[in-house]
C-alpha cells in the first residue's frame, strides 16, 4: 500500500513540474532557469550522498557516462521543455512528454539485442504517434507558428530522454542510484552555466518572487526529491511497476495546469492523451508478456 502511495505521489510531483516551469519561465529565461534547477538539485543530492557516506566515483568511464546522462537526461530535455513552455501550455507539454516510451522501444530495437520490435509493439507505437499527430493538428491548421516549434521542442526532449534511458540501461549498471542522479545533475549544471552566463546574463535579471519560488520547488521537490522517490520505487517494487508513473504524469500535468494556471482542456488534448497512453500501454504489455515468457 505504501508503495502505491509513493507511486501516486511521484506522478503528482512530476506532473506538477510542468506547472512550475510555466510559472518560472515567465520572468526567468530558459537557460538560466535550467541552470538554477539542476544546480540546486545537484547540491541537495550531494548533501544526501554525503549523509549516506557514499563516495563520488573517480574512474573515467563512469564519469563519461554520467556526463552523457547530464547531456541527454538533463541539459537537452530540460532546456527544450522549458523553452517549449514559453509558447505552449504546461498541460500540453506534459502530454507530449508521455510519448517518451514510444521512442525508447523504437531505439531499443536497433541498439539492444533483447528488445526487438513485435507486431504488438509496432501497433502501439503507431497508435501513440497518432496521438502526437492529433496534438499537432491545430497548429498545422494555423500554419507553422511559434506554438508548433514549442511542441517540436517537447518532442526533442522526449527523444533525448529515450536515448538517456538506453544509455543508463547499457552503461550505468552497478552504479548507485544516488551517485548516478547527483553526477548527471552536476554535469548538467556544469554544461548549462556557461550558456546561461553567455546568452542570458543572469546577473541583470529581475525575476518575480513566484518565479524564484517555482524554481526552488521544482529543483528540490520535482527534481532532487523526485529522483529519490523514483529510485526507491525501482529498488522496492521493480522497474515494471515504477513505469506506471508514465501514465500518471500527463494526467496530473493536465490537472495542475487546469487547477492552478486555468489552462483550458481541449478535445485534441484528451484524444491525443488517450491515444498516447493507449499506445504506451500496448507497448508495455507486449514487453511484459515477453519478459514473463522467458
């Protein structure tokens, strides 16, 4: 019962992350917002690392992987989502990000030997991507404007997340979850800092108080604490049950966007969400059936 509570809590926190991004990016530009997010989260997890008595790895191979994770699981997707939310709603961003497992299983077919595509997986991928197309239809009807590129940025983020998932699966085995999270967030902070300084001159910004609050909550609750919850679930319930959070994030993202930001819920969003979740469910069901048959 406690594990289910943690799963729902994680889904609610990660769903709310899109709302906090939307609030923060109103007066904090994307590169600086992402730098603040990953730096605060990395420092918080470093404190947890010290408290647990875990040593920071010193071997070159581990750090190459952690830096790659910092790029593909931090710098690229966080920046793409944050910039995307300057022109689209937080709920739409949450729905589009839910397509990540579809890219993961597609890439895994070419990158791994035990995650091959099956007819059921292909059908699930097609259904899920049909949902993505449905979400893009309103913007395509209006012509290619900034909202279109905002949605495209979220798709870039999902592709990056999918690549990061495969990198972690292939190269991070045996590395402590806390070390992995701290290392990748610290790497992302090191990457984003010069970009923020060069392009946005953060020392000249005058962010609103609510934007600073959103940034702090997102970093400490939606990133650092959420990582701890996620890895606790993986350790105590397994990856399969933890993957259920994929279904909760877009639903809670829509809820928070409507409740706090008064974002409208349009029929394209509901239909797109249903198709994406249906496609992901079919892919996951096929994968689970394959695992149980081994």
